[in-house]
C-alpha cells in the first residue's frame, strides 16, 4: 500500500513539473512574440523620430499592447514561482535562482544609451530542462565558500545550460596553493600539483595524467596534452604527416604580420596558443575540464582560457579576429545543423582576410564529399590549403574515415547598404 502511494506521489510530482515546464515554454513563446512586435514597431517608425521616444508605452496602441503582454507574462511567472501545485516544487526551485533571474528596474531610471529601464541576468534556456541539477548548483550559503561542485557546473554546460547563473559565494582555492611559475619558463614547464584542485578527477597529479596516455586501454581525448616534453612540444613546429598542412612559422610568414589576435576552439592545454605567442600573436583558447584540469593548466602557462562549450555563441563582436583554429573538435561528431551554425558564427567573428584553420577535421570519405566539403565551401573562402588524408588509427580504418585539413581565407563581402 505504501509503495502504491509513493508511486502516485512520484507520478503527481512528475506531472506537476512537466506542467510547469510546458508553462515556461509557453511564456517564452509569448516573450518572443512581444519582442518581435517591438522590433516591428521600431522598423515602422520613421527615421525622423527621436530614439528616446520609441519605447514610451503610451505613444501608440501597439506599445500599450506590448506593455500589457509583458505584464501578463510577469504575473504568470510570479504565479508559477510562488504557487506550486501539491507534490511539486516551483518552476524556479532555488531562492538564489529566483534572486538572480529577477528583472529589476535601473536605480537611475531609463538608460538613454541602450534604451532600457530594467536589467535581467540571463541563463541558458536549456537550464530549465535540468531543474534538479540546476537546483543543486544554486544551493549554497550566500557569502560563504561555494560547494566543491565545478563538475556540476560543467555537467549543466554540456547539457546546454549556458550561460550559467552567477552565484554569491567564494570560489574554492587549492588546499596548498603555490605561486605560478614565471614567464617565459611556465609556457613549457609542468606546474606544481598544488596549484590545482584535483577534486572530481580520477588522476590527482600531473604525473598520473601523463602516465595514463601510455597505460590507458580505453580512449581518452587529449590524453597526451599535459605531457609538454612529448608530441605536444613539436606540434605545429615539425610536420608529422600529410595533414600537417602548414607550420605556425610558415603561417605567420604567409600573412606577413597581419595575424595579431585569434581563437583556438577546443584547444586542449593551449600549446597552439603558446606557439603563436612566440610570434607575438595572442590566442584565446576555449576548453572544458573533461578528464583533466585543462583550464587551470592553460592559465598556469600564462595563457588565456575560456570555459566554454562548442555549442555556445562565440563571445566576440563581428569582424574582429584574425584567426580561428580548431583541431579535432570541429568534426563529424557534431550534429550537422549545429555545425553549420558554428561555421557561420566563426565567419561572423573573423575579419575580412582572416584565416579559418580546420585542423584534422574527421569524417567518413562519403561524408566529406557529399556533406562537409560542400558545407565548408558554402562559406566562399579562398582555399590556401586543402588536404584530405586517411585517418590511420583503428577506428579510422574500420570506418573508412579521413582527415580534412584546410587553411581558408575569408573574403571581403561588399554590401549595397551604407553603414
């Protein structure tokens, strides 16, 4: 009998949470509709009207309708937060999450620069598909040490909960922290173990990380990346195969000093950035801490890491970067349409004449010819280098896989409209 009652309670709780999830999705749709109405209104206003009058709720019936819709959304959200049904928790479970996401009026009123009257701190929409995990992440004591839960943050990010909410707690330091090694020696030296928080890793030292590349019987991505005296030392310096289409030294010479800043997507321990720094080129490296402390290691080398998934929009403005590089990460494991969005986002941040270096992009031979080559060619870039070679590891031979390595230059695209 008790088991049956417990089952009914679980079913009721699941249904309630599902109801709130549906409600949230409907509210998001309503919010998008209101935003589009605002955009439509703004486009319909003549250029002679002053910008600071565009957002006045009383100026037109259309704006009054938008204001009414926003108020309905606000009231519905308040009801969802404060009146959860029996057996369930509110849509936004954590009080800290409620505090963080609350829309608040600006203390000095409407900001004439961007036209807003309120400020909202955003989180990724997929966060609401993982409320239990998000609630755990936001469960802490304000003003105290944060829980030792960086792994939960990463688990949320790879599930699309990005950006994560900020928290009002203090990040934990390694138990016996020591000062990082100085430049330039830190670029190619293994840092002390006590500069890392080793919680939630299988390995608890750099020696362990370096041994696993030789001892592991299962695949570990970037297993040898922490061994700076091995293959990592000569990568992009000495060609080792057909798909090593160019060295960094030759790339810098090819662009005749026009390479200054760039991005390495999924750059492991940032050896690409370290080599580019030797030529006075600043590279920011995106990385996750999968199987090891990649972000900390990058920073300890005196380089700049960004804790970011490949699915997140690049945090750079249009036409600003000279170079975007990615080795292995941009490949056939990414859903096709998602990869297309990523490539167009890379195009957005690259300046005209900038370089996209697809380094060892892997896929099957059939996929390369029918899918990925046309996708890349659609960008309209000049092919400075384009090499497809067999992927000769065990899985590559079994699955008829190839590596594509391409050095591509973004064109200057003219526009008929003035800017």
